């Protein structure tokens, strides 16, 4: 296919079209309120083509989490952990996590809606996004802790507190109208959160071992 001036037209990424259409419709209508036919119409493709990329609607939901959530950034953590001290690592992680939430507000709304109602989607979200986030950060924190601190602090709980504090701040500011009614500077919030965590954990080791997968 060519454009009017004879140049080849850019190849459409059908998989990306499907993911974008699904995310928009899921956020507007809910997971169970959206059919594969709706998604095909929104993506301007034949319905059967969706099944070339995704086995089911739940498979689509998992792919949205995997590609538009925090997971891609999370998977860079082992490399970052080799280059940064604990405070620097947590600052980069917190800002990246918050940016992903803000850039994908539709996904955040979708997840907050679906995980409260549909058990299968809740399982997918917690197993993939939440569980992996806590496990990876917990592993890194554990490697940075001194033996004394490790007897006092559970690294998995510390990781859970870190992500929950960021998510709660995002929901308050961006979804519940807090940035108009109770505005707060996200950078100041992140600095305080990280400083409190680092103070509790101590400097520990400078390096983190790579994750074994």
C-alpha cells in the first residue's frame, strides 16, 4: 500500500491497535461490558484478527497490564541497582512509577474498577503487576540491608509500603481531585517517602545481586 505521493505507507502495528482499543473500551465500559466485536470495531480490524494475537479477552487484559503498567520499568531495576545507591535507586523508581501511573490514568482507573469486582482479573493484576513489583524491590532491599536491620524489617513489607504509598498518593491527587482540593508537590512527597525508608533501612550494601529467573 502506498500514499498519494507514491511513498510506502507506514505499516500499522495491529497488535498495538488492538491493545489501545481494548484499553480505551475497558476503561469506558468495563471488562465484561466490552466484547471482542467492540474492540475490533474500535481498532478498525476484522474480529478474527484479534485471535491471531490474543487467545482470549483475559489474555488481552494481561497484555495491557504487561505493556502499559509499571512492569517494563520494573524489569530495568537489576541494572539500575548496580549503578545507584539505595536513595538514588528509590528516587528513580518512585518517579518512574508515578510517571507511568499518570501517563496511563486510563489503565489505573480500569484496574481499580476491575480488581474490586471480577476475581479473575484481580488475580491477573495481583499476580503479574503487584506481586512482581513487590518481589523484585523486596529482593533488592534485602540485598542492601545490614544483618541487624534485616532482623527488624521485612524487605517484602517495606517494598509493599513503598508502592502502596505511591499508589495512594496518585489516587488521591489524580483520581479523587486532590490536586485541586488538597494539592501537594509530588517531588516533595517522593523525597520524604524515600528519605523515611532509607533512614529506616540504613545504607547497607552498595550493590545488589542479579535476580535469578
